């Protein structure tokens, strides 16, 4: 996507740091792979963080510091060193242990104190139900984090550069964050952007009509549910061929997603629920369903994340 003028009030400065919430599990390793992919070819550093449960207040412990000979601390340090060994040498990375009574709170606090642009986590597959499952910590982050949270699907192993960013939005107001973040990050990376209008309808005749002219439907949705200036910029980019559009229509979220194709290295961005407090994430019902049926990494954006911020360069 070619570099264009900024979107007034809808671009946010970046620090070029991502926090990786790490555990030495399949989910933790999938999250690390996603973080490496997001940092590949960019001026982005990784803060790899593990949480040691404690009742005292937050503190940071650098890997290699002396005085922490408790067994659990030593084990966490060992796992973090192994995680650092997985990061390519051209990607700046640091590892640390943070402590806290609540793991999700400790991760969010660390992301804020380290000024990270996003929190990266992994997910795991349920052996019986054959679906993505979230632990208590991940679930808490998806209902409270103040930074975007990117989730790697189970078994994720892609570590190349991000190839495309897709914004997926439904027929509701408040889509500005998703569309603006997608277009901004695609511009920064110089990669394709795609805007997808998600339409879940039970009326089969209506679905048939929606599927006949998807570009027209998506442009109409942009005009109806995003602010005028953002809709105009997105429409201009679509007309010039800088942004692709698609409509995902179906009787259910899963059926609608089947209308789409995804490529290796793609990232999908979705917004928070109407229930979200401004500045925080709240994963709604539709978002949770998307999490279970989208085969590529998914990023959830806090409510109002791209509103009222001035762009000042940086990486993302």
C-alpha cells in the first residue's frame, strides 16, 4: 500500500516495541513465533515477559540478575533464555520476569511501563472439541487490556514478514479504530491492506444479493459506519487499487468467514464490543466466534485506540 497523507485524529504514534507474554508451552511458543513475524524486517524490539505469581507489588527482574535463587525463578529464567535463543539476531529482544498476584494485570502493567505498542500471546487447541481455547489469563486480557492484543492460532510457526493486513468490521458504528489501524500499519509496512465487511444474515435471499456485489457493499458499509474523512480516504484508496475489499456474508460467522481466503503471513484486525470501556479491550460474541474460525493471527483493538491521537512516525 502506497504511503498517503495521515488520517486526521485517527493515527497513533508507535514506540516500536511489542510485549510477548511468554510461557514455555505450545501456546507460548506460537505467540513468540508471531512476535518474530511482526518484528521481521522492521525496526521493532521485543520485550519477552514471563510472570512469577507473587503477592507483592510489580517489579522487574532482568534475566541474569543475582539474588533470585528460588526454584521457580530459576526455571523461568531458563525458559526465557531459551526464548531469546529463538529470536533472530537482527531483532532486538530482551527478557524479564515480572511479579504480581494477577498474571493478566502484571502483563498489562508491564506493557504500559515498557511503552509497548501491543501484547502478543498464543492460543491452544482443545483436543476434544477441536477448537481454540483460552486460559484465564488470555481471557482476562481480552476483556481488559489497554493495548491491542494479537493472538497466534494454535501451532503457529510462520516467522517471515507480515504479508497483508485485513480489517474486519460489522454493520455498526465504531469501526474507525479497525479501519484506521489497518490502513496505517499497511502503509507503514508497505504491504497490501484489505477491508472486509462482515454480514451475518439468516435471510437466504438477502445473502444472495449481498454476495453479488461485495465491493459495493463494503464501500457502502464504510460510508455508513466510519467517520466521513476516514470513509473518503478509504474509498479513494480502494478506487486507486491500494486497498482491496471483500464482503463476508453468511447465516453465521463461521459460514461468512468461509467466503474469504487468507494468505501466509496475514494479520486480521477486529474491534472491541459495544460493551468496551473507552481505552480498553472487550472481546464480544462475534469477536470470540471469529477467534475460533479464522486461521491466521487475530488482533483485537481497544475502544477508541486510534481516536484523538496524532501520528508521529515510528514502527508498527
